[in-house]
C-alpha cells in the first residue's frame, strides 16, 4: 500500500536465552484494518510483514489465531462494501485464504435481520473444533467445524430484554466472547449497549451479569442491563476473575461476572475501549485510557499503556519506546492484545495498533516498546500468537 511503512526491525530487547526459544518458533501478528489485513512474522529476533495486505479494500474487524491441535488456523471477518461480510480461513499461516461457498454466518430468514458485521471470532477454550462468532446485529453464533459454518444461538437472540437493547455510537455489536477451559457449557459475552450476559448451560439460558457496572449516560445509572461494555478479558491464573472496560469505568469481577468492583482509581481516565490480560501471569492486565467519550484521544494526549500487576489495586504507565510528543492515536476495543509468551514463566508479547495506523510491540510484558508499522489504514483489531 503506497505510503505505509511496514518495518523490518530487530528486537534488541530480547536476551539470548529468550531468542534461542523464539528462534524455534514464529510469532504471528495479524493486524485488521479499515482496508485489509496485514500479517507480520517474528522469526528469531527479526520482524517482517508480508508484502501486501490481504482482503484489499475490506474492513477486517475480527481475527482469530486458532493454535489448538496440530495445525494452526487463522480466521478473519472481512467486510466488503460490495459483497458484504464474510468469514475466511487459512491453514498456511495466512498465505492463502478460503471463503466457504455458502455464507459462514447468516441470519435465518425468519429473524428478519441481516448480517452487518462479524465483530468477534473466538476459538473455544474447552472444545477442540468449536469457534464462536459475535455479530452486528448483536448475536452469538457457534461453529463445530473450526469456523467454516456457524449456527445462531437462538436463546440469546430471543432474550426477553432484546427489544429494549439500544445500539451504541458504534452500533449494536456482540464484541466479546469468553469461554472457560474448565467447563464447555460456560460462556460469557458482552454487547454494546446491552451489557454482559452469561450462560452455564451451553447457551440454553442467559443471565444478566452487570451488577456493579454503572451506566452514567442513562437516567438510572445502575440498571440491570443497558451498560455500554467495551471489552472484557479473563485473568490467566484465576478463570473466575474478569476485567471490564466500560464506557466510563474499569471493573473487576472475582465470581465470573456475577458482581463487579470498580478498579479505576489511579488511572488518568476510566474511559477507554481495550483491555487485555497477561497470558500466564495472574492479576496482570493492560488498558489504554482515552480522555473522554467526547474527546476520543489518548488520555492527556500521551501514548501510554497502563498495566496492573495486582488485579487493579494499582496501575503504572508503560511508555519506554512510545511517542513522547502529543499523540492522537485512539486504540479500539480489539486493537490491544497479548501473545502466548515464550514460556509459562517468561515474558509475554504485548501489541497494540491505533487509528493513526501505527502498530507497536513489546517483547517484555510492556516494559519497552518498538514501532512495527506506520501509516496503515485505521487499525481495527490486533491478534498475536506463538506458532510452531
């Protein structure tokens, strides 16, 4: 793409022992943008991006890197202005892609709805071939063939509160899906602007899960539903611990979402879109605060990722290697992520992209950062994984 810069960089922050481990693997970085999917690969201590974007001129709002089983599979939710939305898959680490002959995600005719966008693709943590998709209009779909075909989860679509869900500024999207490795029947989802819903019976029934989460923009700031949840992430060590970034407010739950506690103290702003958890270190999560809903730029106009290592008790800004001048690159809900790390006790990679078209990576839990790309289209989602 003319004008963009995809860096070939050497990561000097990786020690020799870590580099030896990384050298046997590849870190795959998928960056979904308003105009295509960019794929970066880190081999040993060097990052390189594929020559051209995939799905040129399509908005890519969702990507999943499914590393379960023997062969990794990549899934991408493309959104063509001409052909409409679709779900593609790749079994060769993104070099070639397949689109099913029939739409993978489609609303049944009797619903009267049509698919606008696939907001989320989530390989189940508990079932080998199951992949979930979250869509707009807000609905949950389930695939049992690794994302080649999906079926609507009707009990959530027919939830008794649905007629009172009101789309947010970005639409009515189901943007978060969390599965529980301990229990294939337990699934948590989040919808803008309906809130968090949980099932413990495989989707047959769905409970409201918003107790303690405020909706400051409503006449009743503490409703049962109607919260504008922006993203939810699960703690690595305690599966019942969740972190939630709301439209104003940062929260933690210690009971799988039944109740939420405010953990926003110490942040420059509690407005934001993204939250991500460390892949194997408990009590550790990352945020990118935004000034306000009416001023959607980095808090204080400074490019800072904030990290907690004590489950939200305290927060520290991570800035080494990030721009120090005034900055306006907003990070969207799925544009901050972590990878699997090089070892269960070693550092993890942390990544984010912004609406300036910049992509940054850290190989040391966020302590230091390196810019990998600039002048890309709007970055909509970022996903990373260590692949063999």
